[in-house]
C-alpha cells in the first residue's frame, strides 16, 4: 500500500513539474495533438489490465449464474 501511494505521489509530482514547462513554450497546434494523443495512449495502457480483469469476472459470473 505504501509503495503504491509513493509511486502515485512521485508520478503526480513529475506530471506537475512538466506541465509548466509545456505551458512556457508555445508549441504548434500539431504538437498539441501529439501530446494529447500520447496522454490518451498512456491512459488506455493503464486501463487495459482492469478492463480485462473486469471482463473475466463478468464471464465467470455469467457461467455461475447461467444468465
């Protein structure tokens, strides 16, 4: 529990420190889309495991209940 909380705090600090660096430089619109796409792909990668686990639990529940 403590390790995951520490990892969460470190990741928040890294993202918080990088946001002002992005805000200072005025990037082109195409690079904004690349940044947004990168964050979306990271979010999808993080949520892949829980989605797979939830799908497995749903299928086991259907087999157990027959519904």
